[in-house]
């Protein structure tokens, strides 16, 4: 399982990607993704230091992606936020476990871990953004609130292809 910070970062970057290059305020991302704003601010700051997002203060400022959504993977977020999933370690906790001195679970764990890493490297912010936009399109506003799609800056009409944001 990914850390909470990586999960929050993925949702936040999906929200930023849905804005189509327009800067998004951290408080708006926090509200739309249901993330505590102070915690999200720390995550955004860490991602800015790693070159994944750009931040601008002042009027017209906010957070934007530093590169296209298809160029940033979940693996990149895990590395940037020091998620333990990207650190090779023994499933049984044996310090000397390696290809040369393998524990009983080494072969299984090495293959399983590689599948996880492959998935993280294949899944991009663009994928997360498309998922979030489609999921939020299904959401119904409560009490006359704006449709979530409007919050994300996506056209009011649903896309003709449900897999396209």
C-alpha cells in the first residue's frame, strides 16, 4: 500500500492536471480532494523542491504541473516523497537477503515487488486525472452545490467518450 502522502499527492496532481495548465490554489485543491490544507501544503512544497510542480505566490498564483501529466508517474511521486514501497527490502526482514544470499521468500517477493514497481511506473498523473474527472462527473451535488466537474474546470457537458476527460 502507498503512503497517505503519496495518495494525497496523486489526487492533488490529478486535480491540478484537470485545470489544464491554469494555476490552482492549495486551499482549492485541498477542498476538492478532501485533504487537510496544511498537510497538502507540505506535500506540494516537497513536490516543488523535486521539480514535479511549480508554485507561484501572489495574484494569479497557485500550483501548476512542472511537466505534462503523462510524464509524471506514481513511481516518481513515491520517490519524491520517500515512500517505502520503492525501497527494496526483504519480505521476512532478513538483512542479508539478496540474489546471492536469498531467504525462502526472495524469489516470490522479488517478482511481486517488480510487478508493483512496473504498475507505479506505468500509471501517470494523466491516468489519475482522467479517473478523478470521470468519477467526479458521476457525483451528484448536494444542496445545490456546483457540479464537481465545474470545480475541476472541465466542460459542463459529459464527454462523448467516457474514457476521455
